[in-house]
C-alpha cells in the first residue's frame, strides 16, 4: 500500500503509537506489529497490511 506524504503525515498525527524514523523510513511501533513505511520517490509505502493478513491466516491454521 502506498500513499502520499501528505496522507502519511495526517495518519501519523492521528495515531498514538510510538514512531521512529531515519531518512527514507518511518517505523510505527503498533501493539501487534511494527509497520515500516519506506519512501519511494514521492510516495510512502508499507507492506504491513499484507504481513498482518498472513499472520492472521497462520494463526487460524494452528
């Protein structure tokens, strides 16, 4: 999932989770999983929704 820098800034202002950053990367330390946002040109992208979905399916198999 990729969003604009403006949309990411709005999202980060709404959440209460701790955040760390370095050039080109922002990490949201949520309760369930760390969401890594990576800058790709003028967009910010994360694989967190896909990773979280995989974890949910894996838990159902057990």
